[in-house]
C-alpha cells in the first residue's frame, strides 16, 4: 500500500497485505533497518518513543533493503515456504 510520495524502487516503510484465493487476508508493516534508524533519530528530537530510546511496531518485518521488488520477493518466499502463517498477522478474522 504505497503512499503518494513513495518510490517503488526505494520504499522502506510500507504496509503490506496478502490476499489468498480462499479469501484469507494477512498483513504486516515492512521497515528497513535504515528506516528504523531514521525514525529513532527523529523521535530523539520529538520525544516520541522515550526520546528515541526504543522503536516498536506491531506485526513488523525488518528487511535489509527496501523497494517493492525486494519486498515482493520476500513475501513470495514466505508464502512458498508456508512461513507466512508465523510471520504475517491474519487480518480477516472477525473479533
């Protein structure tokens, strides 16, 4: 789910959703190591995250580098291996 200012070649902070033929939907927030560093640096100045001393994001997947192609390859690998069930969060379950 790219934002208006996101570049498909370099995006490093993106929410993803995988929908299967059975209708089940799974999602995560994908961040690069560099993006986490930038966020923590910004939070040091704004006071968020106890002055940038920690970063937490539910359903987070950390990748070495960004870009839609790299992220899609990682997601395909998770699906092919079946690991998506333990890495992604199921988002179509009604509570």
